[in-house]
């Protein structure tokens, strides 16, 4: 399969990119790693008239420490996130999740910004970013907007990005002391998109009582599910095995899984609860160690 004809631009700065988006936004697509866009163009599911290739925009590729936060450029490759020492130390949930995404060849090209902008409901990074309370910078020639990750994803493959905006930066706040994390997913083969998955964060106080928890599920419906009620069940209590089991069962009321050729809705519901229980156990154990 070959894509429909398109006009190609390769800007080298953010300013040039934003100028191109201001002029052509409605008819253009950003080309980042191309690992989702190119297949959809080859199948002619996407037929942009114009491609704006941002692979030469060096200023979009960085991992910086800034005011205690970690600022990551949108063009940072997924493989870099997997291998970077600063990410492993300060955002270990991100590093640990990366091997679940596709295969090394795809992660060599695929970018953080591309995965978030694409907003595949089975993608790992959107759920991980919500669990980490990340903030996203959306840039256009006119304004700069910031979104909490949990407000960025609006449905199946859709986000708050407008056609003339670029997702330019992702900011991760520091994890408080005594915070544990875990990622769990089930896929038919390693590297396939997940049938269901979950990212969890648990913070304990000095007595071992949970004072913050986040449970974010993926692969169940159109967008990541931030299961706040289930997470709230843990807050103010010692997260014992029984408390974790009870919180994981509460997930039931917060999800409405869809069925497809890969899994029934009931199987996804079962996975969501089982994976959450496993992830919470791991996150609590890590919080106690940390
Ligand atoms: C065989 C295969 C298996 C895969 N398995 C998984 C998996 O298990 N989990 C997973 O999460 N992903 C998986 N992927 C997708 C992969 O992670 C992609 O890299 C990712 O979804 C898109 O990133 P990209 O940089 O390649 O973006 P592109 O494909 O270049 O772009 C994707 C979309 O985002 C837009 N876009 C890109 N960057 C920006 C930006 N900075 N600002 C605004 N819009 C932007 C593009 O215009 C396009 O619409 C798989 C891909 C393949 C081919």
C-alpha cells in the first residue's frame, strides 16, 4: 500500500514548525516517529495533503531537570526514555513501562509526543502520564496552553490539540518520598497492543498509611480511565492485602469495557481487576522499600 500524494516540509526550528501549522494546520499532519501515522497513511485511513516532518527540530528532543520537575521534549524517542539514567531514577514508572510498547525497532523511531498525540486507547504512555500527574505544553503561533494529562485525552484517538498546535513539552512533577509505582498489562504476544493494562502510584506516610493513590487503566474503552473512586478507597488506610483486593473490586463500577475480536468485555473487566490488584501490591511493596 502506498500513501496518497502529499506535500512535504522539514522545518528545523519550533518557530518554523508553528508557522507551517498556522498556515496549513487544517490540511497538515505532524510527522514524528511515523510509527502510527505512516501505516495509517499507507492504508489511506489518513490522507493529509501536507506532512510537517519535525525530525530535524533538535530543540524538541531533550530530558531536562527544571525547578525540581523533569521536562521532556515531545520528540524524545521512546527508546531514549527506556534507557536514560535520569528517567530511570526520577520517573522509574516510565522506564519500566517502555519495554511493553511494541518492539525495540519501533521504539527507536516512536516518540513520546507522537504516542500522546495519537491517543490510541490501548497505548501505555497516556495512562502512565495521567498516573504521574504530567502536564503537557501545547504550542501555537498565537498562544501556549498547558493541560493536565488527565484533561488532554478526550476520546478515541482524540485530544485537546487543535490543528495548528504542536505538543511540544511534557513535564513530570517529582514523586514524593515513600512513593511506589507499578505497571501491569496483558497482551496476547509481547509487543502487541494491550488487551488491558494499568499504571498505579501509591504514596505512604511515615506510619505506612496511604495518603495518595492513583490507578489509571488502558485498553478498556476510548480513553484511559482514571479510577479515582477505587484509588480513594486506599487513602487513609494501611494498604493491606484485603484493602488492595477491596479497592481492585471497586474498579468494576468505574469501567465500561468494550468487546472486539481480541477480547470480550467480561474478559477485559476481569483483567482490569486482576491487573489492578497485582499492580497495587507491587506499588505498595515499592513504597515501603523506598
Ligand atoms: C507494529 C506496531 C506495534 C505497536 N505497538 C504499540 C504498543 O504496544 N503500545 C503503544 O503505545 N504503541 C504502539 N505502537 C505505536 C508506537 O508507539 C508509535 O510510535 C506511537 O503511537 C506514535 O508515535 P510516533 O512518534 O511514531 O508518531 P507518528 O506516527 O509520527 O504520529 C502519530 C500522530 O500524532 C501526531 N503527532 C505526532 N507528534 C506530534 C506532536 N509533537 N504534536 C502534535 N501532533 C503530533 C501525528 O500528526 C499523528 O497524527 C506500535 C506501532 C507499530 C507499528
